[in-house]
C-alpha cells in the first residue's frame, strides 16, 4: 500500500475511533463512495447529496469571493453534527452524535 | 415596533457589532432579503444561493435521520467563515473574517 493510501487509512481509523462518531463516507470526484460505514443503498443516496451540497457550498463561497475556497462544511442539528471535508480528490463526511466534542479539530479540514 | 421586530433588530445589531463580521443578510421564506449589508444585486444573488444551500442541507440532515432538523450550517474557507442560521420564518447569513472568534456562539443558532 503506498504512502497516500496509508495516510488515508490512518485518518479514517483515527476518525472512526472517536467516541460519538457513528458514520463515515468518503466519495471520489465522480460521486462514487470509496469507503462507507453505511449500507450500499444509503451510501449511494448520501454520496449523491454530499456531492450536491459540497458543490453548492463551494460555489457560494466563490460567489462571495472568487479567490476564496471552501475548506469545511459543518451542519449542526438537534442530535447530530455532520462535517463535510472537501479534498482535492475526495469528499469526506463524518457523522457524530451532537453531545460529543466537535470533530472539527480531529479532521482538521485536511485535504486528502 | 412589536416585540419580535425589536428582538430581531437587537440580534442584528449585536451580530454586526462583533469584530470581524463584514456581512449580514436575512432572507424570508420566499427568498426575499429583509435586510442586507450588501448592495441589492449581490443581496439578490446571495439570497438565492442561501435558500438553495439551506434547502439542500435540511434535506441532507433529514435524509440521514427523518426526525432530525438542521439548526446551523457553517462553511469554513481560507479567509472567511459563513454561517447560515435557518429559522422558522427567516434564514440569517453572517459573514466573518476567518481570524476572529467563531460567530457560532454569538448567533447561538437561535431561531428568529
């Protein structure tokens, strides 16, 4: 396994081991999920919505300032925090129970 | 001016007075901006994208858990933080320079 793959697996393990994290999906630029803790049908549905949301958010940020770039998208809800971390080749989604320390610091919005 | 209007104006003033905040837009459920610190043309464009983004995020959160509800949407970028706070009748957007304390605590994702 090459270096990038290694780092990728390490990052995933580190995130999944955080208490409160109950879902991770990684989608490539074609919208195909590379890895997912959800069943296939849910993964396909979530991946599609992830792509659309990340794309809208990127355009919104650029619309405000054409030289700027989205680094992280975080959705708070009554019970869960959803963080989308758009990378060069991937988008990572992490789903976590709301009453735990925010995962923002953990994924550090690092580009994959 | 009635109580709700009063509280609304107070919230806006409090947010705008925070250092680093350089833009606020409030959009009603029809997508019309009620108040904005941007020029009209930009306000119309941003309002449209805000509605779309908030709608996508609401559906994404419900898609993950039908009984759950989006309370706040935060976009981090290299230079700015954008926070969308969806309320019952309004969506508030606050734009802030990235190197200041997060505005999440200030708006507290209060519904308007």
